C-alpha cells in the first residue's frame, strides 16, 4: 500500500479515535452503543494495520456518526476514495453528507464542491456543472467561490467550450492566476481559429489582439496573425508578425524559420531571407536556421560554399540534423562504394532524428514530434517548447 494512502488512513483513524474519546467524555449514556463504536474503531484500525484499506475505510465510515464534529473527517474519507480512483464510492459518502439537515451553509457548500469533483472524475459533466454554478452563485465565501470557478473553468475547457471558460475566468481569475491568464489567451486563439475556418478573418484578428492584451508572451497569437496575413497574400506583414515571436520567447525561434523562408521566397527576396537567417544565427545557432542558410548558399554559390559554411557552424554547435545535412552534401560528389557508405551513415542519422522528440513539455516532460499548444498529458497551456541541443535545435 502506498505511503501516502497509509498516512491518510492513519490520520483518519486518529481523528476517529479522538472523536470517540471526546464523545465518551461528553456523553456517558447509551454505553452499549459506545462499546459498539469503540469496537468498530479498533476493528477498522486492525484492518488498516493489516493493509486492508478498503475494509478499514468502510468500517470507519460505518462507525462515525455524522455531526458537526465529524463532518471534516467524512469529507476526508470521501476524498480518499476519489484519490484512489473510486469516485463512485466518494459520491455515496458526499451525497450522504449533503442529505443531512444539520449541516451549516458553509459545510453544505464544502461538500457540494467535493461532490462536483467526484462527478468530474466520473465524467458526469452536466451534474458537476449544475452543482458548481449553484455554488459560485450562492456562496459568500471567497475561497469556495474561487475553487468553484477553477473547477468550472476546468470543466468548460474539457468540453472545449472556450467562451464559457472565458466568461467564468474573467476578470478575477485571469488577474489572480498565471496559469489561467496563459490559458485564457489560448482559449481566444482557439476561438480565433474557429473564426478563420468560418472565413471571419476580422473577428479572428480581434480575438488574437485580445489574447495578446491578456498575455503579451502568447506566441501562438502572433503565429496565427502571421498565418492570417499569409492566407491573404500579405507576405511582408506575415514576416513582421513572425519576427515578433523570438522577441516574445527566443525558445520558439525555430518554429518561424520555415514559414519565414516561404514568405521570402514568395516575395522573391533571397537577400532578405539570407539577412534574416544570419540575424537569427547571430542570436543563437539554431540548426534549422543553419540548414536553411546552407541551402540558400548552395543555390547561389554551389555545394562547396554550403559545405564550408555548415562545417564551420558544426565546429561551434554540433547537431545531429546538421551532420545529416552535411552527409547529404558529401554524397553528391561520390559514387560506388563510397556513396553506399554515406548512404548507410545517413540511414542511421535519419533513424536517430526520427526517434528524437522535437518538442517537450517543460512541466511534465511529455515529448513528441508535434507542437501541442496544450500538453496532452498534463493539459498545461503554452508549456511545450522546442527541444534544443545536439539532438534538437
């Protein structure tokens, strides 16, 4: 049994023991019932010490009368069920509490919050939503209201109801919580993408500007503004938006390089592209920028110029993708047995490149070949970043 679960059950056992002792001091009547309760307590404790947590919890719940002194312990036991993946049992405990007429308003709302968490774990979104909306509307406690709103936001986000999440979060949660602020900018980006698909570019631009006003570091907003300009043939404007991204977050420089190349090609501005790539490399030796500049030099000056340039860059900043590109340049001058050897090396480098993740979540470590604005594992927004180093950029 995990240490955390054992500790939680031990704390619950101590709380129940304390309550039974207190009850014994305050009320001496009904000694037979007290004897039964004490017996149940020690039976539960015996189950706990013998690592039988299910039977221990059931015994504790049965032994513990619901009143103002024990409400917190009942809530804790219900939460323990939920943390163990048994949200259906947690629902029974919390619903039993909620049905008690002796609960104060604050206690009832606390149980309501925990019951909504149970429903969320079970995927019963409609029931959780009704509980949370009632809690947020009726509670006078700021902490409960904040917690209820956080859960509502989480629910709407899971349901991809971006506008509903925004309505709940703003303005208070956005001001108070950095994660919510960052997420809200991405919800606006999601809405903007819906507008783009429905051919409403002006509304999409409005939402993206609003996203930047909420979070000026929202790379995705400028990324989508650049895409809007590209789709309408405004390639100079696209380049301006792309160049803003490294100023927001230099880690995302690599994602702008191929769109930047395409925009300059559409403008037939090779010199502009070469200057832009050199500026990027001066700020940091990004492998994609090095390869794109090598390709530009290859078209203008031939293979030898590209080879000299990339060899020089690799001496400063080694990278697997740079080596693979250099092998391709060497291959073009060879034939027969020597070309076969280069082909073998390239197959190995390609295998390594394909097996290497290009993006990684800085919060949970999830990695892959695709950039996810929301991490599929921990569901954090804007925390997935390009991988740097020998195997990455």
